[in-house]
C-alpha cells in the first residue's frame, strides 16, 4: 500500500463512526490517512479514531456536502451501512472527488426496489417480488416485507402467517421514505455472503461465508459469519452477474444470497465494505488487506485485479466473526477473559451506561469476536467457547425486556 494517495497526508471524509466503520477507521490511521468522521451519536466508538469529529447524521446530505466542501478533501467513503453510500457518491461527483461508483449505480445499490428491477432486467436469480403503494400483495406467507429505501432491518418483517401480513405492511409503510413497500418470496435455505472487490469491471471474489442469523424478532440480524462456505463457487458466480447488472465496476462489494432448491438467489447487493467486520475476516483468512484496498479506491488510486489478489494466501483453515449479545439492561461492566484459543480480535461496542434492549437490529449487538482455527469446525467451536466466556453485567434487566 506504499506510495499511493491512500498513504500519509491524504484527507478522507468517512460517513459513520459506529461499529461497522471501526475496521476502515483503524486502517486509515495505520496508513496515515487524516479522517473527518460524521455520525449523529456523540458516543459512537469510531470517534476515538477520528482526526476530526463531526456530529452530523450520515443521512443529512446538505450538511455533509457543506462540510465536505470546507475540508479540502481527497475522497469520501461510506463503509458498513447502505444509505450513506449514495450520499457519498453524489457529494464526490459534485466536488469532483474520486469515487469507485457513480451516483447512478449508488441508487441501484441503496434502493431495494431499483435493485430488484435491475437484477430482473439482467436475468439474475432472485426471489419473486412485488412493489405495493397500497392494497394487498399477491404474494402471501411465507414472505419478507421491506421498506425499499431503509437499512439495518428498519421496517423489515418475516411473515409466516397471512394474518400478520397487514401489520407488517403497515410497519414498512410507516418508515418507507417513498411510501411504497417491497414484498418478497421467502427463500428457505442457507444464507451466504460473498465479499469481493472490483477493478475496472473485473470482479474478484475474496471470501464466501455462511451467514448465521437470529430468529425473529431479530430477523435478518447476523449472529456469525463462518468461512469457508461450501457454497462459495456457485454463490460467487451468481454474485458476479449481479455486480455486473448493477454497474459496480470498482471498489468493494458485499452480496447476500440464499440457496434455494434451484441454486443461489440474490437477496441484496451493497457497493461497500460489509458492516460485520468482513474485511478483517478476509485479512485473517487470506492475507488480503480489504480495508486498505477500499481506502485506495476512495482516494483515487488505480487498482488492478492483480493488486487485489497480490497478497492472497489462505492463512488458516477456518475463520469466524461471532457477534456478542448482551442481556437487556443498563450496562455496568464487561468481563473479557484473556487467552481464549484462536481469538484474533475482541470488539466491545459499548461503554458502561449504555442501555441494551432485546435484540432486534444489528445495532443492538454488543460486540464481536474474530476467531480462527486449523479447520472451519475448530474455528466455530473456539468462537462459541470464547463467546460464552464474555460476560456483560447489566442492571434492571427486567425493565427493558
């Protein structure tokens, strides 16, 4: 990563200071990149890594544009969460800053309806779906109801009984920016994530992980990412077609798929780093510095597929990102035993005084472990054992259930 615009003295605006942005912010500091970081939460953990803290919502585009214009930047990036990706792309274009995707592509990757339309036009396998502004969908239970222009499980429901469909539609309509709702066929099968990077239209899959998710009411929330996935080859090929259909020619991507009886079907594609420390898992498993590549793309360094795979070497037989869930209540302390086998990194997202509620969204998770092993099975066993040893002490838990 030496001798490129991602090295020292470059100035980068980062949209988001939450857990999903920690890896990128750590990489920026390691590579000597000055960062101004935006988040509306003054307690966001990423602010500790920022050179300049900016208390502004990552969805407040006018405010971010004014800020960006005043900072003499070399680039802007939105890692880990969806909606700010489009904000970053539009601001980069207005300020004539480098950016891996265009505003047009950013719309396709941040609006689930537009994404479904583009994938359908290209014949990419995906669940049956329909868009509603009002009325009742033709699709019935089991189905998934979404607000197409929201993120982080906001407005998302798994409907297993037709009697619950109207309530789910109301929840999604209530948070939808456009007022429309996306209803999708529920694909009952394993869920896989393909993590990749594109250079000048060439897609390079770096890792495929099995995505282990929580039960409702936390439908869609990942509890673990497990590498390697036995479905990697088939999932990567469908992902390649989806990436091309959406016009993601450069930069990182994060694609979720489910394995139906007919093969992989695309659930969602994001033109960004994954929000579950996926880049750190990739580096632990393969040696590829995905956070560093994302920095280089955001700062305008020309990259080739050979640059992406230059350091690729499977370092371990298995790797797991295992998320931690705290009991509801006011956090008093966290006990993290040292010396657990295979634990590469432990992240605790919140300090004492934070109030945890019942797990419903990804933002409700309390931390994460990165664990490796000689085999996939060993990594999973080590991750579960290490997670059981982390103890969150909360008070008045019953009041928050």
